């Protein structure tokens, strides 16, 4: 594994732009929890988002698609750029879990004497953040062999992520919260049929606040892109909530034209 990682590091330093990277926040909704996909490293049980460097002969969007596929095995995700992180002190040397971690890491790989490679990974990092919203049950990520594993973890219970990536997740959520006022919620986060209560719970998690049930339902149904279906099967037919789904044409029109929503 270490020999493979050595080869991989050399290849990265030759093929990629120094100091320009991508981090991807892949979000899904499961068991009333908003979760993101994170990776456990083989050394010291550190955690990180899927990410990597941009190749010299590669568009930024192409790099994001490639990095997600290489790290997770997932293809054809709808990735959206949301922020550029350019703090002057962000680098592998300065933003690792503890001072000197880069030196320790390079030493373990037998690369401690390779000053050129160490310098390459010590450069200041400018990172482009992308996010994707997915239905967790439809995705089957497989961790890149350089990692021990990958897991879906609630955004409220994330461990420490290397390189300040907890801030990356926070920024992605802030971006999505703003977008909820202008575009309908992503279908990828919901089952094909759902109750208004389930929809409200998801909005509350994304917005980080409690919503008034009557006001929420009135505003949602006023958007006119929901179809009311049969009632959800429960023990009491007269109290069972209706199931809803998206009218696909009206939903796509709303994505294109935008909505004005205050919650």
C-alpha cells in the first residue's frame, strides 16, 4: 500500500497544479438526518472529505467529476460549485491535525528526504468547494484504496476533518439554505412520495430552525408543483396524512424560473 501511495504522490506532483485543489461535500438524507460522505484514513484514524488536485490539462468541472469517481466510485453526480477557500494559512503543512503531521506522514512513507515532493505538498492551498445532493439508498460508494473506509455521517455529528474541512461542510450548508429561498428543494433528498410532515422536517434540518406547520404547508402547496396522492397507510385511516410527489414539468419550470419563498 505504501509503495502504491508513493507512486500516487509522485504522479500527482507531476500531473497536477500545485496548491489548487477541490473538496466535495456529498449530502444525503436518511432516517431524518442530513448526512455527508467522509473517509477514514489508514493512519491515525483521521477523517476527510473526498478531494484532490486539479490536473494541468483539465477543466475544473472535469476535475470535480474525476475526483469524486476516483475517491468514491460514484459517477454522474450533479456537482455544483459553491465557494472558493483561499485562507493564507491553508496548506497541508499548516492545516493538518497537528503541527508536523506532514513531516511525520512523509517519513512513514519513506519520503522524508525528498524535499522537492515535501515542498510541493507544503504550498499554500486554494480550494474550490463543490457539493452534490443524492438519495443515499441509490448510492453505493466504495472508498479509494488509499483510505480505510467511507461512511455516511450526520452533519451534526461529524468528527474533526483534516485541512479545516468542517468549515467546508458548514459553507455548503449555508449556500444550500440561501438557495432554498430561490429554488425548490432537491428531489434527490426525498423519496418519490412523502408527507408534508416529512418535507417540513427536511426543511427544518436544512434551515436549522423550527417551522410553524400551518404556515409551512400553506406556503408549500402555494408553490403549485406538488401532486396530492393517496393517504399514507397508518393504523387510523381518518388521521392518515396524504402523500405528495412532484409534478415534474412544474418542478422543472420552478428550477428554471426560481421561486420566492420566505420560511
